[in-house]
């Protein structure tokens, strides 16, 4: 049995680490050999830095910095109409916005919300004979309405943030 120089615990003679404090006997022996002058040509232990994986970067859903401040201020009202009037607002914004990238962004987001509303309506109508599906469809309509209101207030503050529910949909990028 050998004694750990760090904590004084008794460990087996062939142990590489202390079972109490984790002291590395192999590294201590190599350091002692180097201090006493290890013979030339003897292999020196190489320290390898542990490899850490980089944490995945969270996607950024705020695209406000991508748009010109003048474009935002000029087309803020058009972007508000998109969320207030739904499909009719999309048509009006497509006519009024012209080449505005800011208004185009909000038109695409509103179209995503409109498509989701349409899908929920179709599924609820096809399965109206059940009790749970129409209730779930009504809850989904309320959720999508709240998301639309949040988008409206984002436009009021001059932001271009993808809506939470529909941001994962790949179409209309």
C-alpha cells in the first residue's frame, strides 16, 4: 500500500489515482522524474489538452438588424396592416409595399400564420364529428390569434422577429 501525498489516504500500489481525492500518481511520478533529471532519450509524457465540444449556437430569430432604419419607418404601417387584416392585409401590403424588404418579411410571416389558420380550420372541419378536435382547433385559433397580436406589437416597436409558433416552418423564407 502506498500513501497519497495530497490527502494521506492509503491506496493500492498499482493505483494510478487516489480513490479519495483523485490525485494522479502517474503525473506526480513523471514530474518527480523530470525534477531529478530523467535520462536523455527517455520518452517524456505529453500533456494533451482535453477537447471540449462547442455548445450549439441558438438560432437568432430577430432579423431587425438586417433592415434599413428608413425602410422600417417608411413601411411600419403597411406591416401593421398585414397582421390586422390577415389575408386582405397581405394583398394590400403586397400592393403598397413595393420593394420593401421589411414589409416583405412581415408579409411572409403573416402568410405562415394564415396557412396555419387554414390548416387548423380544415382539420377541425373534417373531424367535426369528434368532440376533442373542434375544441383543440378552437384552442389553436386562440393561440394563433395571440401570436398575431404579438407580431403586431413587434411591428409597432419596429422589430422584425419571426413568430414563435410558425418560425420552424420552412416555406416562405
